[in-house]
């Protein structure tokens, strides 16, 4: 299983505990946020070391919204109900310690890029 498949499964298992939550949608959204924050972090690093200057390019942030929506659509297609079920079944074969470790990795993958983006974009 891939890195984001394990994150998907860990988040799915976490949200499946709550009755009013849709675990598939929540897990896909968390995976999307992790991937998008990683892309933003890469751009922030490039901007910090001077390889690109996004302010000179002048990309409006609203131009990125269709790309983000397209990415969400593609993730919903990738994690179809059948693929999601297989991913969860493979994840459940892991030991309890491994599943807890992937829960921690999911949290780190969600928070660390946000913190690093703040560090790299500070003047």
C-alpha cells in the first residue's frame, strides 16, 4: 500500500467511529489537504531559495480553485467504493501498532506542511 493509501485508511477508520460523519468523504478530503499543502510547501521552499517568485508571476488565487476541485474529483474517482474497501481490508491486516503509527503519521502529514509553510513564508 502506498503512503496516501495508508493515510486514507487511517483517517477512514478514525471517522468511521462517528455516527454523523461520512468516513469516505472525510478521508478523501484529508488526503487532498495533505497533498495540496505539500505542493504549496514545495512552492514556498522554491520561493524562499529564490528559484521562483510567485508574486511576479501574478497568479490569482481564484485560478487555483478549479485545480483543487479537479484534484478532489480525481481523488473521489481513485478512491471509489471498491478501491476504498480493498484499501481498508489491507489496512485492517496490519497490527494495531502499525495502524496507530499510521494515525500519527496522518496527523503529522496534515500539520507539518502547514507549520513549515508558515516558517518558509515569513520574511
